[in-house]
C-alpha cells in the first residue's frame, strides 16, 4: 500500500519549481485560470493534472464497522 500524498502540496511545489502559475499551467497542458481554480480549491484535480504531478487517483475502502466498536 502506498503512502498518502497531499496533491495540493505537490501542486504548489510544482508551481514554485516552474516560477509562475502560467509556466506551470503550460507544463501541465491546462489554462492558467483552471490552474488558479484548482489552487483556490474551487476546481478538482483532473487525471491530467495528477499525471503531470506524477500522481494517480486511487480509492480507499475502510471497514466502517471498526469505527462503531
């Protein structure tokens, strides 16, 4: 099982490494307004953005019965 990652932190680091949101958006292949929306928490992470960050979407299923005991 992989380690839990916080995509927003990875995205902010990605933007910082590229020097600007515009440069980061171009590297990802999305528009600067879309990237701004993701950073503001108004838009979700698309598979394209996750892939550019070296991440992938997974689902975790937990046993909710453990919480009730």
